């Protein structure tokens, strides 16, 4: 790993594969702040979530190395790539992990399906400040330039102010021209869900199959402190995302199940 | 869907594939409480997390149908299977989703990698009471009988007391004989992480690949309110898991980044 100076070491990855325009944009912006190690998959890993490859070996190769820049290709999921660097290929932890810029939204519930966000969450599990960036435009030639001043600001703050351990950021960017971007809103995840419309087909031998397509339902369209509201109103949304999934406030209610059970068992014995 | 009576409709799934002993055990226990619709993958989906199949079609077939019992095989991830039933094959939402019993632990951070828990989380996203069960024994012939009275109790309570919307349960069971099981502890997720040891190899043509193996580090081995502590002390652990990943307590700190930026921008203008 080439890192002979005091510049921050930044890991850059994505889930759209190594040819994605969003990755190239993020590499360009990240290089202003530090030395880079880039890892990306040879094919798109959209929707792979936090999947890891257990039953097959993970193939990888270094494809570029120069002062302050090392790049790997991996045949695996985004989390495989992050783990490979953190636990094997790097001789020290990076100071920051940046994932994206994803071609398409990862707001609201999409955070759980997203390979982009899984890479950032994996960083947070290892207590490394990590950010996933997504632009609400699925097209390969999406315009990643409009928000670049804001992305720079977010990277700068993450490096200089840091992030709490076990927390990463989910940054989504509306697909509007620069002059229509109103700024940044720090929000909570919208309560919503994807309702799938399976397009059912039959193959020539009569076997059934379905194509998964979906539409998003926002359960709280009126709420103004959510990422969906921010994005609809041309703000960049930042949701801090935690790796502790415990519903702490629900623990007493479930404990109550157990206490009632023990009481009734004691009563039966009497 | 055969459901002509007033029995609860229970969706049963897993991530170890349709031949897993843990799935058969769960089907047997669930059938005591309601009519079943079972969906499982033809091959193991361990470590697939919340992955969904976007670029390929999802193949499926009904393999069994009798009074109160319908069974499907799917070529897809656990979440694909749950979505296929919820959004397409069933004419009403099930009253309960049960996933497992997984062969191997899904405690602590493993919840984010787990296909078993992803199926339960998908249920919670759709506001259906959902539970993932895992036994801390990876072997195909693991003994799923020791905890059956406790599993019955948990299913009974979930049906009769319900669960808060957007919350599911992560139940892990220590691999000990029935008489050594001390009971149930309702816990929080342990702060820990998997450190991977990549076993690196070279194929005959000189290309590099690595096998992912890992060991778990508990960052808080002394804490007594965690799932790891419960399991080490022969208790079944229940962690309520939420689908809102927002780190709400961190929002003010990140908002502060923005306020300072706006102040300094205003100062520059003056």
C-alpha cells in the first residue's frame, strides 16, 4: 500500500461495478482529500445488500498502483470487497470509507437492500467513518456534477469532525440541476416499503418465473423530517445509520411475556 | 391458498434451503398454531442477507398443496421468497412469518449478514409479526428438539400478544441439551464484529483468490444484558430488531455541521 505521507487513507467502493460513472466521480472528489485504495466488482452488485460470499472463493486482482492510488477488481459483493481490504490487503485501517455514488435512490427502506450502503455499514461495524452516496437517477450517464460542492463538504466534515463509532451516513441526492439544489437536510429514515409487482411468465417448458419490479409506498408523506420529504423538496438528505439494530424501547414489552409466563408457571406449581 | 377456517396463516421460510432439518422442525411446530405456507430455496442462501434478485428472473413452483398446507420452492434469496408470497402468490397477508431454524448463530452483528433474519426483517417492513430462529450448531444433524417448548411459547406470544409495527424478533438458541437450558433472556444486540481471515490461494493460472473465514470479536464481553452473554450462559436470547436504522441521537451532531457551514458562509458574504 503506497501511503508514505500523512494524507488520510480513503477506501472507495460502490455496488454498480468498476465502469460506473458514479464511482469515477467519487474517486475524483475523494482524491482531493487523501490517498485512495479503490475496490469494485467486475459486474453490478445492485440489490446485493450485506451479502457475503461463503461457499465460493473470492477472486481479486490489483489493476493499478501508483503514488497515492491503488485499485483492485473483485469478483464478489461490496461487503466482500470491504472485508478483503480491511482484513487482508491493507496494512492499516483506512481513515474513511466512501461508497457510491450509486446510480439510483437508497433512501428510506431501500437502505436495507442496498449494496452501496452495506459497504458503508460494514465500515461502521469496524468503527471506520463511512458514507454511502446515491443519486436519484438510474441512468448510466446520470449527472453527478450538480452536487459536487456538497459532497466535498460532507467528505471534509467526516474527515475533520469524524463520526460516532458504529454510525455511518446515508446521503441521497435529488436528480436536479445545481441551481435547483436547496442544500442539505439531516433527516430520519422515512417509514415506507417497496410493494413488488411480479411480472409472471412461463418458459417454453411451462416452468413459472417472475421478474421483480416494485413501487415505493411512503407511509408518512406529510412528515417533514424524513429523507423522502427532503428529496422531494430538492434537498440532499443525510440519514445517520446505526449498526445496532436493537429496538431498545421494545425490550420491556417482550420481557413482560417472560415474566407473565414465569408467574403462571409458579401458579400452576402451587 | 387453502385457508377456509379461522386458523392463523403462518408463512415459514429459511435460508439453509428446503432440505434443512431446522426448517422441518419449524414447520412441525408452526403447524400446531395455524395453516402454513412454506417457501424455501432449492440451495442454501446462507450469508445472502437482504439481497434481492433484480437482474435475473425468479423461478418458483408449488411442490405441495393440501388442506392447511401449501409449499413452494424458489430459486432466489430468502427475501425474494417472502416478497413473492406477500406481493403475488398469497391473496392475503400472513398473520405471522417464521424464519429458520437456522443452522448456526445469528446473534450480535451477524444479524446484518443473515438471510434468516432478512426474511423476518422483510416481514417487519410489511408490518407483519416476524421471528427468525437460529440454533448455535452448524451441523446438518443439529438437535432442534431441546428448545421446542420455548419456541412454542415464543410463537404463541407473537400470535396472541403481537409485535410492534416495524419490529421483529431475533431468537438464538444455545446448542445444549434441554436440561441445561436456563430459559429466555430478552437482550440487546452485542457490540461486536467479524474479523475475516482470508485464506489466500493461487489458481493453476496464477490468478489470486481467497476463501472467507472469520472469527467473532465481542467488544463488551463483561456486559450482562447482551445476546452473547445470554447464549454463553445457556439462555435463549431474544433481541427485538427494528427496521428504522436511523441513529436518531446522532442527528443533532450532524445538523451542527450544516449550521456551522451556513454561519461561515454568511460571515464570508459579510
